[in-house]
């Protein structure tokens, strides 16, 4: 078998066999196939796409290029959730406890933030002493005991994806739905969960800017899961405005706690309840209507908050933060961004809002940047809210006063004001299964 022939075959828009796809991945990871040949094949995939079988085989080969996590010692159906990345997206830390409180088994490996999007692991590390690394036995024991564990992704998961992504990044082949889908799902397949809920973000703060592109990505990822024997659903959610009111690590943990106490922002609470209900259905615990009632009860009763407390305790963190938010470090310097006119906020460039938080120190522009867990933004007004000239629309927090002015300028430039209230869509846009 020759890589040259595989490139020509795909260039002619013919489907590759399972053997050819496995040959490609094993040869590339082992160093037998050079970058320039893989680059040529990636470009043919950008133009010609892949069918569901090809994509399923490619993704499983990528997953099997490294360690495959075996969760079979966990009782019941293990369920995972993956977000394609957004601003103010702290849903994992609300949904996980909701599902666990209803009898689900949430075994989740999460990532760190990069660019304008935040990472669940960074948010968790703003809780004093919380550990995000567990060995596999401790991870599974914790899920069996309390129904919930959230840890950082193992370095050994899907090394083929890491190598392919670095190549795509320099060859103009990042923006391809089959390649994005295989990248996301290779890590999910390797992580071992039997059921997966995908949260595909749509809008100015998301990688997918249009609902048609988001729907195509969701379908590709669901097909990959189905081809490989996993139960997968995708929820398309709005990211044309940040989710909730907080952007930044400790600030978002504070909002997670308030939401689980029943005082969270309406958009965040609504989205988390619906996604938690779908995860219970994927876990084969009950039907959707029953699931929705159960997660609402878990929220109202405080049972979900108690699961978060149990997870923090189990992972060595200081669970007193649930009762005393002053234990979460918040930036000591603040700046209020004010409305320049009377009217309404008609649009938010959500990516720019995220960039403003990065400028304050809350995120990374490159992988090894340090993070200031205390930095971020609390939004007082969002799209569709009425404002008066001079009224505070957001408060910025930083550890260094010098960071505030430029971040405030970037944040204000992200906000569009007008005289007429806009039409705001529901945060849940569509389902793909």
C-alpha cells in the first residue's frame, strides 16, 4: 500500500477503505509517512469530504493511536459532555452535578482554555487546592461513589490528533468539518464514555458562525459516534452572546455556585437543565419529560449543589467556597464599562468579549501562558437589555490596574447599541441525533 495512491484516490473523490485509513494514521504517527504527503491528503479531504464510514474509521484509528480509557468498571452507562467552546461557558460544572444527583454516571475529561474560549479545568483550578489529575482507578472509584468526576485530559489520548492538528494549523486545513469532527471525536472515543452529549456552539463567539455549519458539524460528530457504537446527541446552542453573566475563572465558579443554589442567570440555568435532561436520556435512566422534571427537582432541592460539594471534597478542593465566596480570589482592581447612550444593546461580538477577558489575564493566547484565575468580567447588561447613558454595563476585574483601560476599550467596541430592542433567540437552537 502506498500513500501516493491513497492521495490520488481521494483526489478523484473516491472513498478510502478502512485499511487505507488505518495505514494512513499508523504510518503518520510512526513517522513512516512524511508531513508533505499527509498535507496533500488533508487538502483533498477539505475539497472532497468523507462519508460516514470513512469518517468513523479515521476517527477510531486516531483514537486508537494512543491510550484507550477503559471505564467498564464503572456501574451503569457512563456519559460525557463536550462543548465546542464558547465565552462564559461553565455548563459542565452545573450539568455534571445535576446528572449525578439523578443517578447518572458522569466520567468527564476536560480541557484548558485557549484564545477567547475558556476551559473547564482552568475554572476548576481557581478553587483552592482542587486536583484535576487522578489516576484511572481513583477516577473510576469516584464516579462509582458519587456519580461524578471531572479531570484534565491525559497526554496519552489520541496522539494522532495532536500531530494532525499541528499540521492542519500550518497548511490551511483547519476549517474542514470532517477534520474538525474527527479531531473532537477521537478524544471522546479514547476517553471511554458510552454516551456523549455534544454542545455545538453557534454565533459570534463560536468556531461555527452559522447554524448550517454547526448543524453539519453536529451531524458529522453524531455519525462518528454511531459508527463506533456510542450513543450520541448534539445540542446546538447560541453563542451570539456570552452565556450567563460571568467571564473568567473564579468569577465563573461563583456563578456556578449561585446557579446550583437556584439564583443563576436565566439563560445559563435553562441551557443546563435541558442538556442535563438529555444526558439522563442518553444514560437510559428515563424519558425526556421525566428527566426534565428530575433535574429541576435536583436543582430546587439542593441535591445537585451537594454533588458539586462531594466532587470538590473528593478531589482535594476547599468546598467551603460553596458557602463563602470570599475564598475565591477575585481581582482587586476594577473598572466599570458604561453605556455611551440611551437605548438597547442590540448585539455583542462574543469573541471580542472573550478577548477582553484574556487581556485582563483570564485566558491564554499561547498554550503555556500563565492564567490569573482572579481576572475577568461580570456583565450587568447583555443583548436585548435597555441601557441609559453612563450606566455600568460590565465590571472588569484584574490583578494589575494597568490592564483595565485597554480591555475596557476592547469590551466596549464589542457592544452594539441601538434605539430598537432586538429579537433574541432561545439559547437552545436545535437538536441533532
